[in-house]
């Protein structure tokens, strides 16, 4: 199979490596890449990198004609660790479920889903569908409770001494040992670490009976606050006591399905079980003693190999620190897709190497981002884009399965946002304004500007503070109009005289920038290089005057768009004609 011509981007380089490694490990079999997500709360845009990194690599491998499986392990059998802040329908009473599997916790009030995990999983599945991400989902609840991992559990218990020896290398030493500098562990590690009353809980249960890498959920209260008190290899008889409710029982592990391997053992077990070749890990997984590092040694106990894969950096939001799903109000992929098209969101993850952090804009920066995207779109169309930019663009707009749905007439996002702002939901008004942007090729129906128009409208309605919304004056500001000096009156007259002739987006842009030039004795077509610096000051003064007369503020949407939105007749009235 011919190699992709898009060899200049990080995705192609990883695809080369993964194909080669897969052929070495499992010749002739589908390539396996993996992601893991915990539906312990809203699955945020930082978690999305855990999916998008292998997705992009898997998609490139598919484009080259290879079979590939992208597994997403839903860690829904993890313990419910704490009550997340800011989730509607959840209060302190939910704390009574701490320690139960996520699939045994009720969904937030009003949810149509059967449990906590399914509630948060559903939103992510919907977002991934819109993003064009093809995957095989694996519920860890289903895997564990149906006995799929029984042999792996028995193997781990038989080799618990070997596992303990690996983990012992990383356990915190008592005494004046040198303190390691280590980044905070992530959600999965915290969930494991807080899951038991024993020391080194993320490693497993250690006590007088020895070390055990398996933790049962209590047969009475369903919580994992249990301690294994004995285990017999020959019979697989396991005894445990619940530290929460006092319940105890003895079971045969070769037929018992209500428990799971601890996190640092569970993850490498799955690598071996699924034959995972590529899986990225967050920077918090890659610090000394963390799960990816330790897993690289434990996986051999299960007869497997550690996947190759990059350490990925954090994703932030404009004006916000590192995201954590334990905090309320953290934006999710679904939130982002309300205000931006899937191509744009895919592009943000495709154009940056996994070890590069980046931010996703929910503020005014989204307008600049769209301008950058539209510029790239044009360069790709005319053949002037750089190869790496072409590759990132290609990965944004299509997958191996085909093109993602796109807006027929991709008008500038900032223009659409301004129109949505000014028209406040009146679609007939929005169509009138948008059809006047380009009189030679008018927009025939609002659907031609969708879904981009809907995304821009959602951004205005959900992300722009009320005091920044645009409200056009009902009546002229008579007092301000009376107080204008001769120069200001002349500038308004020049604008009004040119309105009819320049009534289009480009025409009005030329007109509003040209008025101060003409007043100063220059041609309206003069370029910035031909003009003195004070012209810029004059333009700012003129713009501020127009904003005050039209919307009662110093600033607002771009003036050409604002003028179109207000309409020629109303503009003339508000400007004192």
C-alpha cells in the first residue's frame, strides 16, 4: 500500500511507526489503538485529546488501506469518587454513593439515562458522532461483571508477588528520603488512590495477609471500601471485609464477578488483553511512579507489551486554568460544538503536536480563529498552503469515511455573530441582512449559511455577556447630534451621501474607512502606507461617533455589518438625516 503523501505532519509520522510496530507484534491483524475515558462527570475538552490523538492516527492508517480498531474503554466500573460541583440535580445526598461503581450510581435528576456513567457517556458519544470519530466502545462494567477478565484476574492474583515487587520500587519511602517532584495524578489515579482504606491504595490492598491487586465491591453496600483478608491460590477462595458496613464473605474468585483489578494493574492488563499498539497518555500519567510508567513493567506479567504513544499536553480554555472534570462548569466537546463547527474543533487538535498545549476559545478569540480557518481554507483551495497546513486541514474536513457535512456558504463567523446579535432571533431579518452582503450573489435562504450561522447565534446567546450585546437605538440621540462640530457633521454627510451606492459589505467597508481619508484631503482608495498616522486616529474617532449614534456605546459589531443590520432607512434617521 502506498504511503500517504502527507508526510510532513505529526499524524503521518505516528502512523508510520504504528503500522510498523503492529506488523512486528501481530502481523496480518488489524492495528489496535486505544483511548480510555472515565464518565465520572462531564467529559471535558482536555479528555477529548485522549480520543482525538489516536483517532487522527487511526484515520490516517485507514486512509492507507489498513484495517484498524480504535477502542474507547469506558471506565464505568471505577468507583464514584466524589460529588462533582456544579451538576444540576446533584446535592450532598449523592455522597452516600461514594465508593460504588459509576454504573451503580443513579443519574442526575431528570436524566433519561439509567445511571451516572451512562448519563455522562451519552453526551460524549453524541459529540464524537458529530466529530466523525469512529470507535469501538468497551464498557468495563460489562467486561468485569460478565467474567471476560476472569483468567486475567486469576493470573494477577497468582503473580501478586511479582506485581508487588514492581510497585514497591515506586512507593513512597518513609524517613528523610528525597522528595520527588511530581505533577498531580489524574482522575483515574485519584479514583484508585482514594478507593480503599489501606496504604498505597492505588497499588492495591496491602496488609497482614499480604498484597492483593484485586478489590471486591461489597456484597451488601456495593462499595469498594473493602480489605482482602485471605486468598488461596489452589481453590481461588477469597475472603474480604467491608470497612464501611462491616459485611464480610468468602467467595471463589473463579466464579465471582463483583470486583476489579486496581488501576495500575488494570490498565496494563487491558493492553495485553486487547493487543493495544498505540495509546497516548497525559503528562500526569508519565511522571515517575505513575500508571503509564509502572504499567510498562507490569504489562509483561500478562505477556504483553506497552503501547507506543506520545505524552499529550493539557488543553485549556481562554482565560481558564487546566481543566478538571471534578469542577463544575468545565466546557465539554458538546459545549464547543454548540458554538463551532466540527471541522474547526478537529483542526485545533490536528494542527498541534500532542505535546503542545493549546487553548480553545469561548470568548471573542473564536472570531479570530474562524478568520484564520477561512484564510487557510482559501489557501488550500488555491494551492498556496504549506504542506503541514494542508495535512491538518484535510484531517479537519474529512475522515477515511468521507467529508464531514459543511456549511454551503461559509460567511465570516464574526459577520454572522454580529447579525445574530443585532437581529435577536428574527430569522427573516437575518436573511435580509445576509442577502445584502454580496448583492451580486445574494444568499437565497438562511439554510445556505447553516450550520455556521446557528453556531454563531449560539455563541452570541451563551457566551457574550448581556452588557456586551448590541441594542440599536429606537430614536436619534438629538442632544449628541446638536452638539456636533462642523467636521463631525461633514463626516456624517459624507457617509449618508454614499450609503445607497455602497450598500454591500465590501462597499460599506470601503465607505466607513474612506470618510476620514476624504475629509483629510486624500483619496478614499489611499492605502495606509500613503497616509499619515493621524488618519487612524481620525478613523477611530469617526467610528466611535457612529457607534454612539447607532447603539449608544463606544464600540460594537463591525460597522459595515452593523449598518447593514440596522437598515438604510433607519441608519439615515439615527444619523440625523
